[in-house]
């Protein structure tokens, strides 16, 4: 690990650029609220930067980020129930100065996320894990504490339901 | 079907950050955000936490008694995070107090009391956010040390009460972990090692308990745990914890069906830890 601040910033920036979109997707599809998802991503990468800044070696950055995202997401959902804002948890949030041209893109993405709600919840999570997060059937089974056969069946049924939804649209 | 998969994948992956969001988050982390994390003015006694100086603590204690006597020691005992004498309390006064406990049981109780005291200080931390960064490393070190001492005491014992004590210890550590996770980036991660250590001990103790007892005894223990949890749950109707408890109790039933009594006992222990942790944090919220 390089020890100058510039080198650490370069390392952080390259890993941030490589993974920030997939972490954002992971969170946004589950929270279904863009602002909250941005706050979670902020918390996750702030922790990641602190880790790098202290000079610790990050052997598997992707696994580190997913684990951190999952924990922050769980806390966010719990705290949402208890009416604690993520801004408070993040020690102050941040403002995005959106321009007019961003609005159309944000609305399109919100439509994609809303569209996913047409899928039954039992299929939605499994299809996201399989085709968006790229997990293998065995990994999904382990994560959800289900057997592999159940996961495979749900993937198959989920795809069948997707086919109907796409057919209707 | 491949076409459906591809369409789903393409649509789902078309969700991403717009450039301005991406830049704002990066700037918040590498720019102004870091300035907020610069530690507050350190206590003049911070050097006592350094292991190199730590050996001088007994000498400092004697020096304190000779020079200043009881009033300053008392003032240190009353101090809270951010006070001038706080680090002195943690590094010196509490060390002296520990040496005034002569039996293993009494020392063990003292360590547990200190873990509760660190948690009791949470409301002060909330009010004095400027001391947070100075204080957090002290707490991590303190929690790790007291937890290690309690675990060491537990290793000398030989009874089911070990699991109950470990449940209390785990809840205390997790309460710290949850609180610092909320108030400081990476705050919870710092407790992960201590937390894992206690979890491992619980697994070992539960395994030993199941191996040493008949199925009937273990089932009675599980049943007693479920009764206690159900009583607790009655008081939590409609709270966010209700569905969590229901789901975990279903797991207990599944473990019993598959005759994995150790697994069932671990799940009931997990539920008790979560309930106790919530109570500890709620108590601090209310104080």
C-alpha cells in the first residue's frame, strides 16, 4: 500500500470509480428511494476512505464494499422505522446541484426501479442477486439460507413472470 | 428465455449515478468531510493511553495521591468525556480501583460495570459531538480490554450461566458497535474484532453445553429462553422488532425439527442479545 496521501487518494478514486455504480444499484433497488440510496453510498465510501487512509490493506475491495453496503442498508431500514434520518447518521449529508438535463435521466431510472415492483418480492431479490449483482446460485442459496434447488426454481419462475410482464408492456 | 434474461440485465444495469452525484459524493469524502473528522483538542493526559507510558500509571497514581490527594481523584471520577480529567479517570483512577478488587468475581463485576459505564456516557457524546473523535479510540480500547478480561474470567467458570453471561457481554459490545456505527464513519467496524471474539465464545460454550447435557435438559433450556423472549415480545407489540422475533423463532422451530439443538440455542441467544442490546440503547436514548 502506498503511503503518501496523494497515492491513497489515487487508489481510493480508482476503486470508487470502479465500484460506485454497482454499490449504488445494490442499495437503490432495495431502498427504492434515490436520496436515501445516495446517503448510504456516501456512508459506505466514507468508511472505505477512512480504511484506506489509515494505511490498511484492502485485499478484496468489492467484498468489503458489499459487506459495508449491506450493513449500512440494514441500519438504514431499521432507522427509517425509527424515524432517524440518514443525514444524521452520516454526520451531515451533501447536496447535489442537479441540472435540468439530469431530471429526465433520474425519472427514467426511477421508472425502471418502480417497474421492478411488478415482480413478486420472492423473485425480485433472487433475480437481482443473480443477474445484477452477478452471484452464483450456490452463493444466493447460502446468502438467503435456502437450498440451491429452491433458488433455481425461483429463478425459473421469476423469469417466467418477467416474460409475462415484458409481454404486457 | 435468454432474451428475457438479457433484457432484465440491461434494464436493471441502466440504473447508475449521474455524473454530478458521483462527483458530489467523492468531493464530500475527499474534501470538506475530512475536515470534520479532525480530532478535537486532545486531553493533556492523552499520552497516558500510549502503551509506552501506560507502565508509568502506578507511579502516576502514587504521585497523584501525594501531590493532590483525594479531591482531584474524586473530581476525576466524576468527569465525563471531554472534561480535562476524563482521560486521567480512565487511565489512572480506574486502574487503581481495579487493584482494590481482590477476588476474580469482584474484578469480573468491575469490568462489566466499566462496560456499562462507557455505554452510560453515550448521552454525553451526543451532546458534545466535538469530543467524539478524541473519545472513540479510548472507548474501543476500553471495551476491548474489559471484554477480554470478562472472557478470561468466563474461561475459568464451568456452567450454563456462561452462556447467559456471554449474552449480556455480547449485547454490551454490540450496543457500542451500533451506536458508533451510527455516529462516526467506520465507528462500528472498530468493534467488529471484539464482537466476533464474543460470538465465537458463545458458539463454543453452546457446543460444550449441548455435548455435556441430555437432549431433555437442552430442550428445557431452549423452552425457558422462548418463554422469556415471548414475555418480552408481549411488551413490544407493533414495534419493528416484532417481525424480527417472529422470523427468528421460526428458525428455532426449524432447528428443533432437524434436531440441531445447538443451532436452536444459538438462535435464542441471538434474539436475547438483540433484545438486550435494544434495551441498553433505548435506556441511553431515554437518559
